[in-house]
C-alpha cells in the first residue's frame, strides 16, 4: 500500500501544477512563499479506503510538494480543525485556510480504485479529485486525474 500512496501523492502534485497553469491560482513570484493547507483526504468511491491510506496519500502529497517546489509551503490540517472536509463549503474551507495562514486550501479524495493481478505483478489504478480553494477570492477549481502503478 505504501507504493499506492506514493502514486496518489504524485498524481495530486500534478493537480496543483495544473491548477496554477490553468490560471486558477496566482503563480508565486520568485522568492515568495505560498502556503497551501491540505485538509484530510476522503473516500468518495465504493472502495472503502482505510483512514491510514487516506492519511498516507495526504502525507505523500505534502512531501512531494515540499521537495518539488521551493516556493510552496504545504501544511497538513488535522481532522479536528475541520470535521467533515467532504461536505464543507467554499467559505468554510477558506476560513480554515485563513486561520492557518494559507493562500490556498486543497481538499482531495479518491473517486475510484482498481486492481488487477498479472502473474507476480499487481497493477493498481487510482482516480483522484482535488478542489483548490483560493482563500482571498473564494474561488474553487475542481480537478480530476488518474494514475496507475505496478507493484511486484
């Protein structure tokens, strides 16, 4: 499952790149840090993903952002700050982000999980989504991506 969480974290990193590229957010200027709050991920599929897997996906996403972008400061927000991320409105997400000093809030989840065994290999597919909320303008951009990983 560790490889699965890493694949998911990588996919979410691509989400954020796409978000800035599509103009949903303001690309930071050189030397300016942009704080991004990441609320707990949730399972919107019928896969019954464990809370441990969801937490690992969030951690891996944060780690990849930290290592890949010097101008992004990711912050994982605990479940106690926001009880139901899946149903929180834009203004509630923005308020949590502002309390944490974040410019953007990312709410993500799993849409679908597939797995198929081929010999000794296990091929897993993952469909994810992310809602990126700008805490200043209260705009939300929803993104979707899919990825695949193989574990021997």
